[in-house]
């Protein structure tokens, strides 16, 4: 009968290897990273580029979704004037709104537009007497000190995930080694309607805050993989010793 002595260290490796094979696979870990960019309040109409840092692709195993949030704030004021002669009244309704649209960049695909229209101000019918001026929001007829005292806000969010048709192009925009160029458009729309023509002046301004959240998953490397390899090497050495004894 042949007796084979196994060194203590080798026995520990074999035991570890057996335990490692019995261990279930590591769980998938979910993570997210968020970047923000802000366009300060500025008079409409304008189109501005907001630069966001891209996500380093070497750090992420799998991007599962990208969440894009656009928060808009608009402000304004107005002045309406009835230039008509005596006994000519102007019945009017004022409607002032601003639209803010975010265009996320696209690589090899169509840009995704995320827009929100914010009603800034809408009046009930009002009457302007001859030569009468009506102002709101701190409007200054000289134009030196615009009031912008009427404000409104809105927020909209869209999520692009692996089931979305243009997911690859959107993900490609925000993953890389540089910056993602995000375009923001802000357009003011104003109207006065009623029974008579009047002259009016409107100031509108808008700010935009863009938030990009990239959700991704990683699978951790099991800490026992190195020991498994060493254990398999040890098992091979044991079999060789048995054959040559």
C-alpha cells in the first residue's frame, strides 16, 4: 500500500478550491452616477450648449438606463397700450408662455428632444381705455429696468433604457472620454387678442437645469478566484506524484 503525504499548505488549497466551486456566483451590483449643468436666467430667445462630462466606459460593465431631467424656470413682464382716440376701448386677453427644449446628443442616431412649455402668464379679459397703459410684472416702459416679476416653473423627465429603440445612440453620447454637448433652446411666445389693436411689449427670460443620471451594473470578481487557480495547480502536482511513486 502506498501512502502519499500531502503538504499542509497544499491541503488547504485543495479545501479552498472545493469550497470556492460550491460558492454561488456573486450578485450583480447596481450603481448610478449623476451630472448636472445649469443655464442661468437669460432673455429669450436663445440657444445654448451645456457641457456635461462623459462617463468613462472603462469603469462600467453594463449601462442599463439613462435618466434625463429638464427643470425650467421662466420669468417675464409686459406692457399693453391702447393708442386709440376717445371712446375707443380695447378689450384684450394676454397670453404669454415660454417653451424650453433640451436636445440630448446622439451618436449615429436622431437627437432626442425633451421639451416643456411653461405658461408664464394668461389674463382674464380686460379693457383698456383710450390712451391707457397696463403693466404687469414690474415692466419699465423705458426699458432700463425690466421687472421679470412673473415667474413659473416646470420639470419633465425621460428614461432611456435597453428596450428603447435609440438607447445605443443616447448611451453612446454620454459614455466616453470627453464631454457631452447638450443643446438647450428657450423660446418666448406672446399674444394679445381682442376687439381692437393695441401696442404691447413683453420681456421673457428662461433658465434651465439639466440632470443626467447613468444607471449601470457591475459583477464583482470573486475574491477566491486566485485560490481556485492555485488549488487546481496543486491537484495536478498531486496526481503527478501519485504516478511517479
